[in-house]
C-alpha cells in the first residue's frame, strides 16, 4: 500500500530534470493518481502538466513552492490548487525570480573567487533559462568534476559559511500565504523536519502559520524519516492542521525519492484531500468542501 496522492514535485520549469509532460507520465506509470506540480517560485510548467494529465488519467493539482524567509531562515511554503492566472500571485513570483537572477550572478562571482569559472553560464545551461536555482549550480560543479555529487556541492560550496553562499531575503511568511490564498489555494508547510529547527522554534512557526490561516503541513515527505512522520503527525493534530504527503521528486537520478513509494499517512492524520472532491474522469477538483 502506498499513498496515491503526491502533492510535491518539480519539473524543468524549476530545478527538476524532467519536462512537465515526462514528469506526469512517470508519476502516472508509478501509480500516482493525484499529483501536484510545485515548482519553486513559478507556475510555468502547469499548462503542459495539465495537458499531459488529461492524456494519462491522472489528476494534476496546480501548485507552487514559494521560498520564504522566516526568522532569518529559509522555509518553503507549498501552495496547492492555486489559480496560475492570478495576478498578485504572478507578480509575487516574478519578484522571487528577479531575486534569483540577481543571486545567481552573485553566486557565480563568489565561486569565481574560489577558483571556479563560468559558473553562471554553466548553471544557466542546466536550467531552462528562466529560473536559476542552487541545484543548477550543483549540477554544473558535478559536471566540471569539482565535486562528486550534488549533496557535496551544497555542503562544501552553497550553504551558509561556504564560498558560494549568498544570503538573501525571500518573501515574508504572511506575504506567501496572502498570495496563495488570494489565488484560491491552500497553504502547506513543506518538509518541516528538514529545517533542523528546535522543537520550540518549529512550534512557533506552526503557531504563526495557523494564525495566518495556513491549512496543512507535510507529514509524509520524501525527505522525512519514519520518525519524522510520527513527530509531524503529532504536531499536525496539536495545531489542528491537515496533513499532506509529497515526494519532492526532482529527478530519476535520485532513486531514493521515486514516485509511487510514499507510505500512507499515519492514522491519526486528517489528510488534506479529505476536504477535496475529485473527479478523476474529468481530471480536476470539483470543489473544496
Ligand atoms: P534554491 O531555492 O535555489 O536556494 O535551491 C534550493 C534547492 O536546492 C532545494 O529545493 C533542493 O532541491 C536543493 N537542495 C537544497 N539543499 C540540498 C542538499 N543538501 N543536497 C542536495 N540538494 C539540495
Ligand atoms: Mn528543489
Ligand atoms: Mn523545498
Ligand atoms: Mn520541493
């Protein structure tokens, strides 16, 4: 038994390696019935994903993963079932991408000083040309043989205190939730166990998130351990939050995060989708009840 809902994934519109159509087909073939495409700070892949979903009997939830700075730390908020046409959302996402463009040049400048040349062009070549992520820099450094794998690039070059790290200010938590809610979506704290926050700090995040009418947290995530599932399930019930599940799939090169392998949510959880009425035949959400 695995979870047929996978509400977190990435395509080439951000830092995934599969085009939206390939991504949707791969998920459908693995048995996923409801997939959310949640690219970082863009909804550019949604249209192609929607059309692919209609061809392979899969329900595609239009989503986005928004970068947020909370308490000087980067936190990701997933918006699900957002209207990609919403103007305020798109304006907000454009600002995020403008920061990314500036940051990419700044990262390359710092890497240059660390002896790595042409990193901007190299990262850009790994991207689809409209959004550059640290992941694209990681792929360039692996390709150049500087480091053997992407994780090591992050550890030695791209995180706080390392030569290619550029600090910055993403959206405020309240701002991200306003964009998501304004676009008719629901807000989900992505992979909460990954932030390495103390329990009290994490609970402060959840408290603020609830005050801002946030709806859910990811309990089951491709980057959570089994212990994390139960810890997060407990937090969800303490805060009256719904539970979500998502692989955070980026690439077939990451065999430990594959489609169709997410376990079911712990029994104590109220699944986010228990509030959805989904018509698989028509491939869309009819209503949120
Ligand atoms: P960015 O939003 O451009 O700062 O990049 C964040 C992305 O980098 C995340 O969404 C992950 O896909 C990836 N990432 C972050 N930390 C790591 C890590 N330690 N190893 C591999 N990928 C990572
Ligand atoms: Mn990513
Ligand atoms: Mn994330
Ligand atoms: Mn993600």
